[in-house]
């Protein structure tokens, strides 16, 4: 063997000795947390954040596979993602680790939260917004909500729709979403007990803002409120809205029973 070949071999050996510990360290590095309830289908469209809120969406696409593609690629409108996608058959897919910041909410606010992506877990539901949500899908959603609220200590009332944080810009998960079913299982803010007329002087806009809605566009806020709490369209308040808002304001401690 020539001297130059020996020198090259020695250098290669030294590099190997240096790289081997690095390989061991890489192998021992912790992997992103993955939810055992879901099939891991990673998306690169994310960064780090701390969740205190869960946001529900519908995909408005033709299939789970189409949505998985959209949530994992750079799209013409910009890359988007979500932490989870639930199919109509109840299958749960995780695309982004819980501790990472998925790109699902876009511009909007909820209460004092103005960077919703940094504060939330995003869950997409395979639904076009025009058909009822499938029972297996809602069953899986409830199971996932139980896991997330327990493990990440997210308050059970802090579960909202995309349209709640972006009135007028988004309309998902829409008026067909069964918020009452979630409430029966203990998830989300929902009026409790008998609904009664509010007292004179009750301010419904104060109540809407207290719940979390932006009042920059009041008609849009009422429409999102209607979808969530009454399962209907419309952008003006009626007496039934006032009763619901009064009940919610009482639950949030903003008013007392006369």
C-alpha cells in the first residue's frame, strides 16, 4: 500500500471515530411526541408552540387522502397543516407533534389570543360542510379530545371552531357540527340549565366579547355564534340568542342571577 493510501485510510478512520459518537447521539435523541391513538403521517409545515386551545375545522375536500396531501405539501396558497385529521370512518391521523406549531388557524383571534397557531391544537374533520358529520368520526373526536385535554391540560371549555376565531373569513366546522354532542360529553362552552330572559340592561355584545368573539365585524360574529350555539344561519340577534348569551355570561362569572 502506498504512503498516500495509508494516510487517507488513517484520516478516514479518524473521521469514523468522530462520527460514530455523533451517530450514537442522534440515535438516542428523543423523537417528537406521537399520539398512540393516531397513525403518524408527518408534515414539515410546523414550528414550536404551547397549546391552551383546541380548534376544529372541516376539510372541504373530497377524501382523506386529498386532505393528507394538502396538509403535507407546499400549496399554491401557501403551506398549511394541522395536528390531526379524522376521517369519516373514525380513523385518526397525526401530522404534527403536539408540542409543535401547526399552520391551521391563519389570521384571527380568540379572546386575548391573537396568535392562535401558537396557542392551539388544530383538528381537521373530513367533511364538506354540507353533510352531517359521521358518527364514527365524532366518536373518535371525543376520544381524541379526552386524550388531549387530559395529557396537555387544556381546559375542556377551550374548544372552538375555526369560524369562531375568524368570523367572516372562515365558516368551518359550520352549523351542522354537533356542538351539543360535545357538550353532553363535557367539552366546549355550552349553556347549562333553563334559559331565561336576561334582565334589563344586559349587554349582548359584552357577552359575545367575553366568550371570545372579535367584535370588529359584529354581523360576522353573530353568524359564527349562530353556527356554534344554535345550528343556524343569520347575523342578527333575537330573544333566544339573548337567553343563550345571558346563560353563558353567567357561567363565565360576568353577571350574577338577580
